[in-house]
């Protein structure tokens, strides 16, 4: 699978969450396996940042499995790094 296809799927999934907006998404792919995901977002003022990051992390992990299948993941799962770059009003 091409990296940009997975990035597009992940961008759409994260964009559907309330209170966060994705600004950058990077994925690590080796052959047919997803080895890492890094997501940068902005959060809406008033959002609980830990909850927002947790929601992004679980949404991304679920979207990776739905898109690539469980066999495309390492046994320990895909590490999803979430960075909240800014809070906007």
C-alpha cells in the first residue's frame, strides 16, 4: 500500500473527531507492515488534552487495522505518537 493512501485514511478518521484537527501525519511502512504512526494535531480551547490525545491514538490504531488488517501490524501493535502542537480558540 502506498503511504499517501494510509495517510489520507488516517487524516479523514482524525478529522471526524470533535475538538482536534490534524496538521501532519507520518507513517512508517516496511514492506506490508505498518511500524509507526506520528500524528500532529491542534486542539480546541477547553478540550482535555490527555483525552484528546487518547482519542486520536485509539482512532488511528483502529483505522490502521481496518485499512491494513491485523496481519500488517507488529505483534505489539502500532506505536502511535500524538503531538498537540497548538490550542486554538
